[in-house]
């Protein structure tokens, strides 16, 4: 038996009791954090009142009920969707490139979304767009969502076209980084010639926000995330093979070109939709796959994908709870919290295991 076959044979069974236990623990943690997230905000709501509201109790306070259902519940659902999407996108990128530093933004998709938003907010002729943003709010404006999604889709189409011609993953990674740098440079030039009000609106969007997704937008956001995650589930077996290299994957009959296309498409959907609805949120896609691998200590994607979804959603809820600054009226940028919370965790994992490449 060659080393590749030995590695495949050593993959734990995805339905083993140990992994089922971890999935149950992560699910329970997610539910607890979800309820806690509903309690914090500018108005503190006791957990008992939150539970009564969720279960439709007749004794619930009417004011609390409106706050929970109209404001906090959509925000918490957005956190779950965004955390799951970015975490799975990061897992796919790290496996495809066999690079522990790869993340959802590695192909320039997030930068493309930022370019789309900048074209609306910073364009000299975009006064009608600015008026709509001012009237509806940055998060509630469909114009921002459409522009962001269009920018992400534009970069995705370019990357998919390049991936057909270039088979080297490292070369594709470098091209993605260069495309990201190119879009950032264009945005920087736009900012240089924009007025301060336009720059301020754009900078507010770049901080990221979980509270700007309306109920109608939430349906579309959830559908996009579900589609991207389903694509990733269909790719579980090829992803396991890619960990052993493309030559091994081809030797067992996997069409590497097709699976690369599916991985890029699913990552683009997950990262593009999340950036479009919440703004750019960094770090979750890089950190969570490492956290999940450390918890489960194995590399079978049939286990890793659902566990990564749950861990990403849970971490995003933790960041949202902290961003509310419990006991105050302040709300911190979600981007700052994701980096502040996640970076020490990854550093701790590296120090503990003395390596970050064990899953590749």
C-alpha cells in the first residue's frame, strides 16, 4: 500500500461516535450563543424573556417581542449565515491550495465586491446612489448589495476563465492575489479623488455590519449560502483526494479541472454573498478551519465541512456578542472583533501543535 492509500485508509469514519459527539457539542454551543446574542444590545432583555418570545408565550413583554423579532433575530441569523459561509469558504480554499494561509479573499473575490461598492459610493456621478444610501441606510440599500455582488461576480468570472487555462494552483493563487491588489489600487485612486462624505460612507461599509440585513434580504442571503454549502458537500470526496495532491486525485479518476471549478464557484458564492450583505469580514475564513481541525484532529471533509459550519457560526455569534459591549450603548465594528478574538486562538493552536500544516 503506497503512502497515499495509507493516508486515505487512515481517515476516520465520518459517522464515528467521537465526531458525532463533537457535532452535537458544537450544535448545543451554537444554540446557547444564539439565545445569548438575542439578549444583548442597547436594551438588555433577560434570557427568560427571549425564550418566551421565541416560543410564542402570551406573557411576553410586547416591546421585548418587537426588539427580538424585528432587530435581533435577523441580526443573529445573519451572523450564523455569515460565519458558516466564510468558514466553509476558507476550508475550501485551504484544501484546494494546500495552503494554511488561504482564505475566502485569496482569489480577490472580496476585493471585487469592495470595488463594486466603491463604484457606487465614490463615483463622481453617483449622486442618485448616495441619495438612496442616505435615505435607506448603508445596510438596507439594495444598491449596495447589487453593486457588491456584481463586483464579486465580475472577479469570479475572470478567475474561472483563468482556471480553465492555468492548471497550477500556486500560479492561480498568485494571480488571485494580484487581481485583489489591482482592485484595491483602483479603490484607493477613487478615494483620493472623492469628497470626505463619500469616503466616510465607504469606510463605514468596510467595517462590516451584521445588523443591516432586512428580512427580505435575509431570504436571498440564506438561499445563496445554502447553495454554496451544498456545492461544497458534493465536493467532499474530491477534497479529501486533493489533500494528497492533484496527481493522486487524477489517479483515482477525479477530474481535477471540474472540481477546481466547483470549489471556486462555491467559494465565490459564499464569500461574494456574505460581503454583499454584511460588508467585508476578515479572519473568520482563515481561523475557523484550523480551529476545527484542531478539535477533531482529522482531515475527512465529510466531517470537517459540517463542523466548520457550526464553529464558524458560533465564533461569529461570540464576536457579535462582544461587539455589543454588554452594559453600554456602544457597538464596535465586527471586523475589529473577529481579528481581536480569532488571532490569539490561531497563535495558541500553532504554539500548541508547533505546526499549522498537519492537515495538509
